[in-house]
C-alpha cells in the first residue's frame, strides 16, 4: 500500500526504516505535514528477525516496518513507495526528485536512507548474507551460539570481531584471507582465546541442503564451518545529496563512510538532518529508531522557531493573521 503524495510538506523523510518511520511518527504527532519516501530496500531484509529490541525481540523485519507505517499513517503522515534520485535547494526549502518523474517539495529534509554492505569478492557470500553469513554478534550471535564459527578477515575490525564471537562459541576459526597475518599482539590474543588462525585466500563456501558446511580455500582445503562472520565495508546511501554539497565521509576506523552531523542530527547543509545508519554505521534497530525520534523532535523545534519568526514579522507588518500559519497545514 502506498499513499498519494501532495506537492509539498513541512518535512520529507527519505528512507522508511526504523529511523525514518520513528522520525516521521514524532513529526506527525506534532501536527507536521510529513511524507516518508521508501525505496523498499531495507538492509535487514534477509534476516529472520530483529534482535536486541525490547518488547519486539525476534519480530520479522517486514512486520516491524508494517506496524511503523500504520502508526505514521494513523497520525496523518503519508508513506509512499518511491526512489529519490536527487535533492536540490528550492527557495528556502528543497525539491526532491523521484525516479518516476515526480517532484515533492519540503521545508526540511530528514535523511534516513541507511547504508549498504559491501562484501568481499568471495562467491556465495551475498547469497547467504543475513542467514549463516553474518556480521554482528549482537544481531545474530545467539542464533549461532556453540556452532563452528569462521571469521573472514576483510577489514580493520576483524580481530575484534573474532573476539566478540568467541564469547558465543568455543569453536572459532580466523581466516586471514587476503589480509596480512595478525600482528604479534593480535596473534597472542587470538591464541589465548583458543581461536585458530588459517592463512590462505578463501575461494568460496561449501553448502549442503541450503546450509553452510565449510569454507573452501584457494588450495582446495575445506575447513568445516556452520557460520561465517564477515566485516563488510558499510557505506551510507547518500549519493542523491550531492547537488546539495553533502557527501559521505570516511569513518576514522576505516570501516566505511557516513554522513556527519551534530548531536541533534543537523548536517552542515541548513535544513537537512540525518538519523540512523546513514550517520551512525553501528546503530542497531533500537538505536536507529531512537535517533529518528530525537531528530524528528529537533526538526519540529526548528520549524516552530521559524514559524514564530514569520508570525512576529507578519504581526509587525500588519499582515493578516493567517500569514502566521505558514507551514502549519497537515498534508
């Protein structure tokens, strides 16, 4: 189900995940006209359930989003299936161009487009992503506890990831893959925790009956594994903001790229705010939702300040009282 869009809103939210929907919920409850534009490609779609979210533990991601969309609509907000191709400055606000040729205008933008996982170039990883090829011990660790877990080294956090997964299983193997062997200090830490290090490039996965059963090295050796953790490179979905001069910047730990903002979600471009994984690469669903709610409240406060300024200007100029309600209508 998708709502028919108006031509303009107080706030357009780009991204219909936990951050975007919770931001829209706060704005709609504040009687702001708000539209959520959702491209329909949530990062956690392959997962069976959402974990670490109080009172919603294990809920399928699609069900969580469906409930969120219904709640936003219940307060008059619009939620539409739409892909944003560009956002540009339009007077004091913004013009948001959609892939189908439409344009929606907004006084403020809340960008909650999340991120994409760039996986190592190993055949089979993408097909099993979110199932038995994993990344986060807090999102998926309990589900693979006590199993034979592999860690595919592919980034600067690989040793840290191995130590986290060691909390969940006594049988953890670290595959150095194409990275340099662990430093002496890291090798000692891995050895102290009983984590075996396997050198050599990983060539693919062994799968039987739709289950991961092993990791195959370039020399043909197969190491039996039931789950494989991968440190993906995580990159914010922010290309459509380029015309506004807003781009993702490299994370200081080298794990990906994010859109920077202040503590309230405000970016360097006036009127553009961000929340969730687009700015916090490590946020889980609960954290992303909380950030969306907080940023939604900040945007409303910013609009209240502007509405009040306009009302004062109108009063001083003797303009009709209706001029003081700029932006107050609900779409």
